[in-house]
């Protein structure tokens, strides 16, 4: 599965490689908060839901990037500052969140491998 935000590919599937292409997702979590408020009226049989705000969601997952050298891994970390952090969140061609933003990105370098944890909200 390909996961992207705007024009930036965050995850390109499960095929391992040494080219720095992102492998994953791992530890995938998706939480949604529908934009409804539940109202409990006295004497009513059930709650009455009322849509009062936009739906929102949070997606978190990890990916790994393995490079040919430690220098290439560090170069990626420096270059990652220019990655697009806002736009439509897509799984393959399916739009999941129209207005998403990477709100947290944690990078850990271990030898030639960089592990990245993403938190995306929208």
C-alpha cells in the first residue's frame, strides 16, 4: 500500500530494499471522531445524534528506510525537512482525509536504517 500526504510518499509497500524507499506501514493505528454530539432527551428511547462539527481523524504508523550507507541515511534525515507536511492523505488512490497534516514525525537512525513514526491529523 502506498500512503501519501500531498505530493510526499510516506510509505511505498512492504518490499525491502536498500535504496531508501519507505517500507511499511507497521504499527498502524487509525482513530476517527465523527462530528456529532449525542443528546439524551428525558423520556426518549435512545440518544439523538446531531451533527455539529466536522469529522476528524488521527492516523499513526511507522516506516523504515534502509540506505546503502550511513551517510545516505543522515542525508535523508536532513532532506526530510523539505517534505510536504500538509495535503490530502491517500491510501493508494483513495482519499482518506481531504485536509491532513503531519503533526508529529520522529526519525531514529540506526546504522544505514532510518525508522520514522508519523502522526497525521485531519
